[in-house]
């Protein structure tokens, strides 16, 4: 990892450690932690990491931004940092300057479409948009009747938002646009499409899931070394050790898949089948790891992990919730399977062995 | 702690891509010449001495070893590429693979110079086959329960006892084995084992075949009766084999052969479903491909750690654990999906035969090279639990 990459991630990590401690947040049901955290993130320029300096951002590299997301996952961060970063990145594709404040991307599911009307206004409905309720602006990808794609900056106040809650307790809202005039619209760059946006979001979520699994492993190992039963630390029971070894495997696999995909995207010269495989495989594998790994973490913690007082759910439920954003693993598995079939049996290994 | 579990996204350098092309071209030629059939992993002719020599002649054995021993001073990543291409093509690697992966590196580290000069160049030429003598009838997972004795005598040691499950002992020229040179101590029950180089096909050694449920013959019982091993065939420290065995196993546990043994059924499934699969088949294939891709990225990453001179014992155990569990499940998942394949699929018969064989192979995958339970114990130790 490059030196500068570490500095951006370290800055993020330090802010999370100071202001996003899971235990503190879990006890604070009024949400007083949110404002200082967001302010610190903003002062450090993190929400607009992926926005070039001449578009109002801090101009970090893709790789640097990805390592911020890993760290955000390790803290099960419950503010729209990933979403704002993605929105800024999307706007920057069309060289639209990012405004201050929380943003999110619309649509957040590969099946939803927003259309550009003849008068330049936008219409459509997007489901399960993360943190829509908290966002001041939306970065929207929309297509007109001829299929040309535009990227638009929209004032959230002009849209109808139906509040929804995801598994992890974060907002996952339905956004309806009824002939909404955007603040800015520009054509999307050549070759950009909704798949690209979904996969960028998917890799962000993969990194977050992998980060959450790292934390689940850490707190599960720690707990097993504290809890005494049958006159022993439970970490001394072979069955418990094997469960933790499996959790370590799931965590390692998720992290390997997610960082590999991030590396592939950060260094891609074109968005080809190999990059598609990396991104999609990460989302599928991380989602599977969230299920298996989260299950084990709860098993090791016993009933205590099932309580609202305990912090485990902050990681386990978010990891499960993140599976659904930007296309679920089932959706992407179908797309990947179709691609593999289209390329034919003898092209499968060359695809897998491409990096 | 978590630092141990990072698998950096190593990218194979460009020389690897060139090498991959050469290996593929070579394998295609050999297939065309009828040396082996890539669609028949269950064939009888898994030992093909000419094939070994050709692979050696290409410079693909002992790739990472010093030139003075016949090696090629290339990278672990280049070796990785050769291994995975051979594995995916179902090439007959039995004769040379153990020597290349495991025995050679042990000799490099622990053998006296005269032995290195004698044997390593021959391994590189694909002329010698090695077996590994660790397991015994009452010592498998519990490696340190090994009882086969090496008793000091004039100029060497006399060996008495039995090794079991010894792959390739029937064709091997040498075995690297652990024998008991003294009893375990109270403080350290691992103490007292020594690693030896054993020359096969000598008096005092008897190799008895053991059949396998796949119908193949691969491993053996090896009985030693007053078998003589000269002093310069001791490898490393007397009574200290336990330190040596663990790093050897890092080589054995992380390679592409640890998740690709049943891979062929996936290729055949893709062929059978055709270019326009239904949703269920597409989803099933997509999930399986995501798994194999992730395994491979982890395994490449471990090759990168070896290249960097690390001893990734825990990482290798993780790759072997997830990898063998995956390759064991794969034939069963492919079978689930094959139930929906058209009767008329052109490769239906091949797919069915391959599935039959892969399902019979599956039970051994999580046993060979250390059982899943043992590996999870090693990972648990790496997590600081023991
Ligand atoms: C195809 C194949 C090829 C092989 N080739 C070789 C070879 O070339 N050379 C060689 O030396 N060996 C070889 N082996 C042997 C292999 O390494 C052993 O089979 C393996 O180490 C397990 O030992 P075991 O069969 O004695 O089983 P056991 O050790 O008796 O284990 C039986 C079961 O008990 C479990 N168990 C044992 N101890 C524990 C524990 N402490 N905690 C939890 N579970 C435990 C095991 O995981 C396993 O599930 C080969 C095996 C196979 C299948």
C-alpha cells in the first residue's frame, strides 16, 4: 500500500476511534454523537475524498478512498460517509462540483431507473436508498428516452422520501421523483453505465462488510478469552476454537475478495470482464461471509450478543444489511453466471486466472 | 492479531503472463499428442515419466531454487502459474509434484552439500520422484505420536516400523520421513523426531499397495525392517524435526492444488448449460465462480508472501481449510445444478462420469495434507486461543 494511502486511512481511523466508538454510540440513543463525528469527517475532507480538488473535493485516489471504507466497516460506521463519497465520485464523473453536506446516490439498486423527461426534469422511483433521509443532495444517474445517460445533482427537499429502515437500523428509504428539476445535469462520460455505478457501490459495501467481519472476529476472540464456563475460558474449548477459526477464514476471504476488487477497480484502464468478475465476486463472497461469519460471532457470544446493549449487532446486522445495497449477491450471481455461460466453458479458466 | 489475516491483492507480473502462454501451449501440444486426456481425471495413466522429463526440460521444476542446484531462480509467482495451469489441465504431475513443492525445499534447507548436488539437479530434470513419510498407523493428525524407530548404528541408523498412506511410495526414488530417534520429553512431547532422507528400492523396505474408493491406486503402507540409512542422510537437527515439519507444511497447504482438485466439474457444467442458461443455473454458476475466484486470489497472495520470504503458516492453513472444504462441496453443488441440464447436452456423458469420480474423490480432500480439524487448531493458535 502506498504511503499516502495509509495517511488518509489513518486519519479516518483516528476520527472513528475518537468519535465513533461503538460502545458510546450504542448507549447514546438520542444520536448526539452524529454531529461532531460528521463535522470532524468534513474538516478532514473525507466525505469528498473522491472528488478532484477543482470540483470542490480533496482529490484522494480511488485506493485511498477504498481504505477509508475498510476502516468505516471496521467501525460499523452509521453515518453516510460511503454514500457521500460515492455521490461525489458519481458527480465528478460528469465534472459536477459537489456541494457540502451529506449526499447519497440514486438509484441504489440495479433494477431501479430514473428517467430524464423532455423538459430536463427527472422522474422515477428508487427503493432502498441508503441514508436518503439524512442527505441534503442526491447524485442521480438517469437515462432519457433514447437511452443516453445523464448525471444530475438534485436537492433532496424536492423529492418525496418514504422512510425505511434497513436491517442494521440505518435509513434505507424510497425516493420518488415527480418531474423534479435538478440543480445541475450533465451527460455521463462515454462508456459509463448503471452497472458501473452499481459495482462501485458494491465494492464499497464489500469493503465495509469485510471490515465489520474483522471487528466481529476481534471482539469474538476477546470475548472468548474473557468468558469462563465449566471452570475454563470458553476459548479453551476446541469447538469454540474451531468456530473462531472458521470466522477467521470467512473474515480473511471477505477481506481478500474486497481488497482484490478495490485494487482491480483502482488500477483498471478499462471496465472489462475481468474487472466485472472482481467486483461481482467480492459482493457475492462478502455477502456469504456476512451470513456465515456473523452467525458464528453470535454463537460465540451466546445470549449476550443478542442484547441491544451489546455492540455485536452494530457489526453483524449492518454487514447483513449491506448485502442488499447496489444489488444483492443473488442478483449479481445471476449476472456473473450469464457472463460465464456467454463466454463459454473454455474461457472460464482464462477469466479466473486473468490477474 | 488481524494483521496475520491480510491477503494483499498481489497482481501477477507480466513475466507470469508470458509464462502462462508457454505452459498452455505446451499442455495443448501434449494433449494433442495423446500424452494425457484433460477430460479424464480418473484415468489410470497418472504416472507418465516422459511427461515429467519434458516439464523438467522446459525449466518448470525447481523454478525458485538456486541455479547451482539445477534450479532457475525464478519467482514463487511464476511457479504458481505453472502449477495452476497443470492442475486445471489435469496434467499427470504425480511423479514430480511432491519433489518440486515440498521435498526439494526441505533438501535445500537441511541436506548436506553432497546430497544437494546429487539430487536437486535430478529433481529439476524431472527424473526423481519423492514420497513423504509422516503418517503411521497410530499417528496421522497427531504427527508427534510417530513410533517408527531410527536406532544409531555404525555409520548411520537402522529403521524399524511402518509408515502408512504414503502417496507414490510405489514409484518413488526417495522418501523424506520422520523417525523417532529418542523418546519425547516431559516438557516437550514433540521432541525426539528426526527427519531423514530415505533411498527407496533397497533391501529392508517393503511397499504394500492400499486401494482407494475411487478405484485408483495412489498410497501405500511402507514397512521398514532393519533398513539402513547413512549418517549424511539425516536432515537438519537430531530430535528437532518438529521445528522443520511446520514450515514444510506451509508449502503443502497453500498452493492452487488445494482448491482446484475437482475444478473440472465446474468447467463441464458450464459447457453443459450452454450459452443461455436459466436463472437457477446462472445463479449457481455465478456463486461457484465467485468462490473459486476468491480462493485463487488468496492463494496467489500466499505465493506472494512466500516470495517475500515469509512463512505464512496461518494463512496457508486458512487457504487449505477454506480451499479443501470448497473443492469437496463443489461436485455436490454441480450435481444439484446438473439435474437441470438438458438430456441432449453434448458433454452430458463426460459430465456424469466426471461427477461420479469427483464425488468419490471428495471425502479425501479435507484429510490429505492435514485434516480440517487440525488446520482449525493451527488457525486458533494463530488467533492466540491456545
Ligand atoms: C489421499 C491421501 C494421501 C495421503 N498422502 C500422505 C503421504 O503421502 N504421506 C503421509 O505421511 N501421509 C499422507 N496422508 C495421510 C494424511 O496426512 C492423514 O490421513 C491425516 O494426517 C489424518 O490422519 P489419520 O488418517 O490418521 O486420521 P486421524 O488422525 O485418526 O483422524 C481421524 C479424525 O479425527 C480427527 N482428529 C484427530 N485428532 C484430532 C484433534 N486433536 N482434534 C480434533 N479432531 C481430531 C481428525 O481431524 C479426523 O477427522 C494421505 C492421506 C490421504 C487421504
